[in-house]
C-alpha cells in the first residue's frame, strides 16, 4: 500500500501547498471526510471549515477554507478553494473584523447576487467565531 498521496491546495491567486502527505481531512458539504492513499475517486464541493494536513501521524498544517472543490484520486487530492488562510494567521481580532465586514456587506446588499455573497461571507465568519479555541 502506498504510504502517501500528493496534496495540492490551490487558491485563485496561487498554489499554496504541493507535497506528499499521509492524510488530509477536507470539509465537504456532506461532511468532513478523510483522504488516504488509494482513496476511491471522489469529487466534492466544500463548505467553510478546516483542511487538516497530516504528516507523521499528526496535523502538520491547517488551513481555514471558505469553500471550493476537492478532487480525489487513488494517488492525489487536489483542493481548489475560494480562499485559504493558515491557522497561524487566525486570531480573535481577525475573526471579529471578518464578522463585522460580513455584516456590513449584508446590510449593503442591493441585489440577490450581492445578498448571496454576503451570506456566504457571514457563514464563513460565523464558522470562525464558533471555532474560537480551536484556532490556537
């Protein structure tokens, strides 16, 4: 059995991570799922949550993602995200600022598309607020 799989975490701006890993936990819209080497081919949309990257039987890196897609093959996992923030950058002040901006976007939304974007931003901010102690 293969020991690792290739993980690529990609945002619209850049390739954030490309390396061999033991396991990845991904926040799918149907629930968080683990990806190990030789995983069945899978496509999933993502909801706000954490992508946990395992190496040495422990979480090596953790990224908060706001949404996107994951494509899994037996040898790789490609996670295409709208936005990814390393856990080390998440603070209570950052979360509070993000919540305030999301509420302001919702208050200023004029059309249905603006409202959808504002609600998605609010959903992500609320997830971060609920994660609280998990962030550090």
